[in-house]
C-alpha cells in the first residue's frame, strides 16, 4: 500500500514539474514571438519611412527632368545619388523573402547614375534648340518610367500605412522588389543609350553572345580560344552604364582580359596576363610590321591610322625583365585625327600584341562611335580665320592652338571637324565648317 502511494506521489510530482515546464516554455515562446513581431513591425515601420524618402527624391528627379526638358536651369549634380542613398537604407529593412528576390534578380537595386548624363544631354540640346524626335521620345519614355515609379511607391506606402496599428494586411504585405529592379533596369538602359549615343534602347541592339566570342577569337587570331564573358548578352541589364562588358580569353600559353562595347563589338582595352622575360628581342622594323598588320586586320576600315613609335616600355616599369615595343595609334579621317588615341604594346621577344588602352590625356572619350556618321568638310575655314574668330570671342585671353580633329557632336550626333584651342587649361573648339564657337561636343 505504501509502495502504491509512493508511486502516485512520484507521478503527481512529475506531472506537476512537466506542467510547470510547459508553462515556462509557453511563456518563452510567447516572449520570442512578441519580441520577433515587435522587431518585424519596427523594420516595416523603417521601410515605410524610407519609402516616403524615396518618394521625395523621385519627385526631385521628376522636377530635374522637367527642368532639363524646358532648359529653364542648369542641371546641378546627379539626383540619382541621393535616391540611391535612400534605396540602400531601404534594403536594410527587407524581410527574408524580399532580400531573396533582390538577390535573384540579375540587375542592381539602384538607379544607374547615367541618369545624370541623360538630364545633361537633354538640357543641352534644349538650350541650343536642337530637340528632335529622338529627344522627344526619350523624354516621353523617361517621364513614363518616373510616373510608373512614383505610382508604385505611393501604392507601397498605402499598403504599409497600417503597420503602426498592427493591421494584418500591412504586416503580411511584401515589397515588390522585382518590379523596382525592372524599372531601374529600364531607366538605366534608356539613360545610357540616350546620353552615350542619342538613341533609344529599341534602336540599339546588343551583339549576341556568339558574335562577341567570335569577335574576340578573331581579334586574338585563335579560333579555338576559350572565351568567358562576365555577363550574358541576352539581357540589356548585364551591360554597364557605358554599354561595356568585361571578358576573359584563355589561349594556350597566355590569357587576356579586357572590355568590349556590347553594341558595336569594339574592344578599346585588353591586356595579357603573362609576358616573356627572356630570349632574343625582335627588331623594331619587325614590330612595326606586326603593328601595321594588326591594324589592317582589326581596324575600322573607314579610318586610316597614324602610328607613332613611343619607345621601349613606354610608361611601364616592372621588377622583371619584360620588354615591350610601345606605339601610339590615332584613327584619322581625310588626314585629320579623331578625338581618341590608343597605346598598343607588343612583346619585344614573341611579337605578340599584349595590351591596348585608351590614352586618357589625349582622348576625350572612351570609345570610337562606330555607328556615328562623319560630316565631310569641303571648304573649311583657315587656321587664321579660326584664330581671329577665337580672339574676337575671347579678347585679351591667352590661347594655344592644338590642331584640327574630328569629334562627336552632341547636337548633330555625327563627327564634325573642329579647330582645337586651349583656353585657360580648358579645351575649346571652333567648327571648321561654320566657324561657330562654344558649341557643345
């Protein structure tokens, strides 16, 4: 009897302890849920605040677009920088699903900063009364994207407005990350094509991935080369703000990396990862012939090329015994240089072309505009006439004559021949056909 009573007491004691433990676990779970819910509500509240800030900056972008369109004032700064600051803080308050969706999208959760270039080009063309059908369509498309963006932000704010009252619809609502990233992509693509080429995205087609690879294999004279593109070319959002993509070419014995214009296929920059350090040096004459053959094969045929020997290892120092023949190459048209110059380097032992780069100090752009026509000049004004025009425009100002060159015109969207002067360390141009000065290029 005593044994039975003892067992009953043990059972009731165990049951009581389990009951207490259950209550403790329940209280702990409730506390965790309460704390997690409160933290989540706070994050949603911060998200709501950042959406309101994003609305404000998008209104600034809208105002800047209208100002540029009407030429009412200079476009100061780049409004996308401020907007991206708010977008960066907004991302910090995403829930796990929103963060996952952002990571899955191939584009960035930010506006491309080339929107500032878009506004500047539009303002300049309006200021010089050079607005055409492409400019009007670009403005219309950007206006539509901005309005769509503003409407989307307003809807997000309305959905989240009940978060402070713990309304279920606000709590379970998720930010439409993919839609915003799609808008960023479209706005960035429009900004890039219009500011760089004064064209619409629909008018510019990306070269295919296969075309890009074949172009690189031909450039490096190796049909079996293993080519890796940093981004797939099937979607425009893989191209940077300048319209370029990165590449790597693996060739037996050497590897190359560089960048390619995703619209024209031009390769303004590449370099070899390895160069010879021993062996006999080929002659300067042979290296010059290699340079000539390379340009004949890979250069744009509407241009000729002025080649200047720069010496051995020009602007290059190394702690290993690398030797290069260096050349400056300037594209020319009708005997006049273009606005850009390149430095090529040839391995002085193997004769391989090991690098190409834009010479920044002698160039005003990062690429040749291959799709841009050239305005021929049949009867240009003389150097004396150009100088007189310049002196009348800027009396008592010291000037330095630099020469004549073809540069891309922002207003006509074609190459135009100009006289180039330096005024107070700034380059200034006089149109060789019309004698106009202070025209934007």
